[in-house]
């Protein structure tokens, strides 16, 4: 059975130290993709913007700065409120987002209850997939038998 853990929330897109705009978003975690978290940003365009990155990155980012490259996450306080900052970098541009820390922490905890850390690989179905791939088929018996007699002589003649 596959489980989906979702949470709708409003992030702040930081435009400058003095100005930010609200951005509706959805956090999604799927047990059939146990290593990843997905964020969908509804930015008022025809299609939403999607980002996917490691769940471990978000789990760690709740407590301390982490990440490098395209996704960096760190906790901080802004005007006395705890927030998680998420910096995203792509060829199309950069974005700095502020996310309410409590909402993220509660959602992350829900994902960890559904798939505890260290058990993700068991959700991938690798063993079942390999078993299906390597299972003998009825036609395999034909390939296993030698339908052509050997070129070597049976009675030792050359």
C-alpha cells in the first residue's frame, strides 16, 4: 500500500530584506518514492513550479544549516518567529523562501512515522523487482536445452 503525506501552506518568497510575497505551496511525500520530498509552488501562472529533493535534507535543515548546490536549507528566527529558509537555485534563477518552522517540523515528523529513517530501501521493491526479472519463464526451458547436436563426433571419428 502506498501512502501520501501532504500539507498545504503559505511560504514567503523573499524579494529583499524588507519585502516578501506569499506563495501558496504543497509539501508532498510518497512512500513509493521514500527518499524524496516534493514541493509544488502555485505562483499564479498557468502551471505550478515543482521541486524535488532529498527528505534527509529537509529533516536536517529543520535543526541546522545543510545542503549545497541547488538546495540549501537552514533554520532561523525572523521577527521572533522560527522559520526554515530554503534557497533554491536553477538555470532559470534563484529563490529564497521562508517556511513556518512548526508546520515543516510537524509535516516532516509525519513522514518519519510513515517511513522511519533507515527503512526507505525496503519501500523501493528492489527485491521483488529482481525476483520478477530473474524468474524463469516457460520458454527458458527451450533455451536451456541444446537443440543442435554437437559438431564433435560421438564415436571419436574426425
